[in-house]
C-alpha cells in the first residue's frame, strides 16, 4: 500500500492492467446476458480506509466509471 502514496511509474501500468482485465470480464458477462452485476472493491479495514481519501479516487473511481460505461455500451 505504501507504493500507492509514492506513485511509482509502475502503478499506472498495474492499474491499467487490472482495468483491462476487469473490463474484459464485464464484456463477457454482458455477452452472456447477465441481468445483474456487482462491482465492488475492498479498500477498507475493519475500522478505517486502507487508502487515504486523496488516493482513493485515483485508484477506484476511474475503474468503476469504466465498468459502468462498458455496461451502458452493451
């Protein structure tokens, strides 16, 4: 998790790889005709966020937005 705060160049590549993989899954699910999807993440501990609020939008929000856009396209 410390690497998320430092923002190494590999972080963006990793985020893009995860986004690409999950987007492919969403597309497959849409092709299969699923009626309901659950898109979630686990950035929280039992009593707090594991990521600070300024970092969370960079890691989570763009991915969730892309998933929803893929669903709307299909």
